[in-house]
């Protein structure tokens, strides 16, 4: 009896997976459009394809998010659930804070 040979494939990176999912969803959206599916199906495929495409494009920037973004997402989420009208003021303030805050000093 011969021993079984196990082939190990290198695992596909997450960015490549997101890209392939986006391509498949774009093909599905075009097929649904060509086959005359209802608007709900075509819209769902298109929205998901656009989101996956944007995720694929933004992957390098998303892999290293700043710490302040985690806190701000939590604050905005809690505020939106309690008082949704405050978002009109809070989102621009958080964006300004992200752009205008001082850069951390690099220690050599």
C-alpha cells in the first residue's frame, strides 16, 4: 500500500478572495440583467458587487486602520442608535478630527 501524498496548496490571500467574489457578483448581476430577472435581484447583485469591489480596492488601507477610527465608529454607532439627528453634526466633526489631529512623533 502506498502512502497517500498530501498536496498543500498555498492559501489564497483575503484580498484576492474579495476580488474573485466581486468578479463573480458582477457576472451574476449582468446575467440577471440579461435574463430579465426582477429589479430586486439585479439590485442586490449590483449593490453587493459594488461593495466587494470597493473592499478589494481599499484592502491595503483597511489592513492598518488607525486606533481612533475604532473609537469613533463605536461613538457614532451608539449616538446614531440613541439620537439619529446628531449624526449631521458628529460625522463631520469626526472627519475633521481624523484629518487635523497631530501626527504621532516617530522615535528612531
